[in-house]
């Protein structure tokens, strides 16, 4: 895989550090030093004015604007409206003056610039010396009180004599870069308060702040509420400026502006009474609990250690399941690219991380789909189908994809919702969830696939025609094997669940039409799965084996992304694939396939995969581990864990690849740890890269912490509670506190 690392940040197991400011990496660093807490997120841009290149992005999960999608011709069923998460208020807005001169790193000379993200504590700090003052900045976005964000600036004079002035406030003027405009309209502003509303979606944010220093004056400008603070500073003296910011979103349009302001005033008054130090202590405790219980440690490979912690850190920052109306955007809350949209990544790549780290978050990821079921039912009608057709990309549950080839053809997204129900229930045994919510999702998705497919007049097989599988380099294909297999499995699962409910809770069975269950079973039996007995290869879709071959190694690494350099339709005419497709099926339903099938298909498809999606390397690494290709497994793993830190795809400036952070976590646990979660009990078959002395990971299993420690040719499993059955290297053990050790 021709991708090169850019080594820029300092390597440390717990920190990401930057020594000396390099404006050319400014936007990448803004992404890397992003902070968030599921509810809000802020890129690592400077607090103070910076006139150089920067994306001052501050986002609120699920706060969006909308625009029409226009086409030359109106075709029925194409999405016509796109929602996108918008850049919101710059809550950390600050200007700093020393004896009248304004600090601006694009213009001023500073020395000893240093910045760090401390993942152990969830805190970003930055320091440098300017004008005889050592400035140290600290910020965090509270993980325990989601509306609170905090800023602290320490000024120590190292020769400076005079007056420091700070202007700080909340600023609704930032431009949403992708649309090159601002979407906010003022609702109210006053001393230390400002509230604004989005232009057409009518969502509101109330923002209030308070500092430890008494303001000289408060003032307002258009879409901005500010306060001015000043103090004298002499050589050797230190002054500290601390500011708490409370930001409250209101998405309910029926709440009047008066009530919205009143609620904001009451809530922020209470929240601003609590001290900076108290919020900081609670926030740090949140992070120490995370790391004390569910860390991954790697001995002998600091780069991967740092990389995997960075991924875990960002997954917790992006989502921790407080709110079932929110989801994980592919770039989280770290940039505008991908518009804050949720993809099928949530159900396929992110769900396992949350299932085994934070079950409440896992459940809420699926609840998000349940809560947007009506939009999926409506979309199915637009598509001349029945049941629920879930969107390819979305914020509010409607389809926001303006590229119809993806939005209309990637129907595997709907199968992923049913798969998520199955995967979650198989592992967490949450029958209440299954009967109350999951069953409805299963019925509506089965209904959709039963109406979306058709029978081949030649063979009588059932199939899904005119689709795009996970591999986005082949469009409008027939019978994508991954999708067909998923749907076959989910038809059968739905029928099994309904039959179980007939015994357990008939009153909860979702409404079914006569003969539907029989129809789904029949279609599952008749589903076409293209398989060649002789070679043991699954054909990615009808006719894939006939496509002209292209040697992926002949493509110059600087001609990427492919979409930018290749004529659009030329991408679809060869057998090069963008990301795992058949291989994903072999991983998701691991126990259904033999080792020989895995080997044959890995060899065949790996040679044809260009890894244009960041979701690709980790799946290859996981399968490579399983079939004993250890070098390949290690090579692919490093792309996954350090994708953004080393800017492998040259697009980290646009935001972090949050969903591939989940893939990087899977890479350790499912890859080297050899975990599989597609059976009634968990199974493991650990391997250890020779480059590592050892490694350890912990997961939450049936409410207890399972620790897997691999070193010295042995793997040790311990569970911190009553023993549970676990399959290790093919044999079932009862693993409890005393542990089980096996040779690997
Ligand atoms: C991939 C999709 C994925 C999306 C968001 C695309 O490049 O092809 O499978 O859902 O990125 O991560």
C-alpha cells in the first residue's frame, strides 16, 4: 500500500506534542488538537486572533442547516434536501494585548512554542513567550457537564512591565467554510450572554460565560457578546485568567424565544457558580476512569501505543451515549468535511467498540435509527418499496446524499441496521431492547429487502439488482455478495426473532402481513450467493470476475484520491476495489466460513484493493492476522492506528477520521487479539506481532471486565467477576478471576 507517513508530532504514550509552531501544518494540528464531548466539539484553533490560515470550527452534534439538492432533471426518488452540521459560535473567542500590541501568531515573534494534548486528562495546553510574557493556555470541554467548556490563560512576566488587556466572549460570526457563509441570526444579547438561531432549520444556541477576573466593561457587536478585562503585570509576576462558557442548544421549535432565554439564564446561572477547578477535577476523573478500566497497552511500540490511545480518546470524545438522538459523524465534531453525517460506519465499525466499552452508547446508536424510523419508512415509499429504507448519509434521519449513485444504490446501509440489532443482541443479550425496539427494525428492514429484490427468470434465485456494495468503485451492480449475504442472514434472524416472540411476548410482535414470514424465509433460501466451488472464491457481484484487470501497484501514489484524477466512469470499468467488500462479509460472519475460504478470498481481493477508504486497512489487517500473514497484519495496522497522526491520506486538515478510529480499535482486539463476536459466546485466537514485547486490552463483557494479556508466547484471560464461558483457540473455557492461560 503506497502511503507515506508524515512524522510531525512528538511520540509519547499519553500525549500528542508539537514543539515549535509550523503554520503549514496549522490546519492538521487544529484537527489533531480537537476536543469534544459528544454534544459539542471544537477544533484546536488558537484562542486568540490568528490571521494565518485556519478553520475556526466549533460544532454542536445535530445542529444543522439545510439546502436544496438540485439536478438537471427531476427523477423520482432522488434526495432533494441536504442537512449539514454547521460551524457554530466560537465560545473561546479571545483577543490579547500587551501594552497595546495585539498577539497574532501569524504576525508576532514568539519563542518556545509548545502544544500538547494530554489524553490521560483530556486537556489541551499551549505555551510560548511573547513580548516578555510567558503565556500558557489550557482548555477542556467537560465530559461530565456537557454544556460546559473552559479556558484558562496564565501570564507570567519574564521581563514585561505594563498592562495586559483581554477581550473575550462568544462569537456567532464564524463562516461555515464549505458553504462560505454564516448561518446565524441573533435572538438576544446582553452582558456575557448571546443567543442565536440558524437561518432555516430554526435551531438555537444560548451561550453565556464568566471569568474569574471582574470585567472592566461588557459590550456587544453584531452576533458577538464580549467583555474587556485588564491587569498590570511586572517582571516575575503571574496572573491567571479563567473563563467558563455554557452553551445550551434548543432544537425544539415549539419552545418560545422567551422560554428559551429564560431556561438559558436559569441553567447557566447555576452552572457558572461551579468553579473551574471543580469542572476540571470531574473531567479528569472521567478520563482516569476510562483509562483505568478499558485501556489498551502495547509494550515495545510507542508509536502504535500513542496511535491506538488517540483513537480510543477520540471515540469517547465523539460519543458516549448520553443522548439517543445523536450519533457518530464520520469526522465527529472535528471538521466540516462529511457535514457531520452519520454513515453505515456507525453500525458496522463503531458499534463493536461501544458494545465492549460502553453498552449504553451502543444501544443509543441503534436507538438513533429507531428514533428516525419514520423518515426511513417515508423514504421507502419514495423508492417504490415497502418497509424502511435507511439513508446513506444523514443527520436528521432523512437522506442527505447528493450523489444518487451512493444515496440510492448503497442499500447495504439498511442491512447494516438489522445486522447491528443482531450483533448487539447476540453479545449483550438485551432481550428487552430486542422485543421493544429491535424487532420493529428487523421487520421493517426485512420488508424493505423483500420488496427491493427480484427473482432471476433464468435461475429462479432471489437477488438484489441495481446496487452498490461497500466497494464504491462498482456501481449499479447486480447481486453484490456482501449485501445478499447480509440480507439472507437478516431475513432468517427476523423470522427466528418473531417465532421466539410468539412464545415469549406475542403482544409485542410488530404488525405483520399474512405470509410475510414465509416470504422472507423463502427469499433467504433462494438468495443468490456467487461462489466458485473450485477456487473457493466469492464473486463480489455478477460479472465481477469478467472485469478487466488493473495492477493497483501501477497507479502512482500522487494520483489520489482517484475521484480527482480519473474520469468518473473509468473507475467503474476495472476490477480495482476501493475497500473490503467480500472480505467484510468473511469478517462479520466469521464462523460461517472456513480458513481456506478466508485465505483464498484474502489473497484474491487484497491484490485488487486500493484502500481509498480509511475503513479498509484495518479489515485487511484483521483477516491477515487470522490467516497467519503476520507481516501484512502489522503493516496494515499501523495505517489504521496512526492514520491522522501521520496524515497518511493527506486530508487530516479536514477533520479526524473518527469511524476509522473504531476500525483501529478493532484492529487490536479483533485483529491481534483474534476476537470474534458472531456466536453465542466470544471467541479469541490471539497472535502477537514480533515487533511488540506484549500487549494487553480490556473489554466489558456481560457487565464484567475481561482482560486479555498477550506476551512471551502466552495469552492470559481474566474476568473480574463470576466466570463466563469463552472460546480460546478453539476450546471452551470458563474464565473467571483466577484466569486462564494458553500457549499461542
Ligand atoms: C467509504 C464509505 C464510508 C464513508 C464514511 C467513504 O469513503 O467508501 O464506506 O461510509 O467514507 O466513512
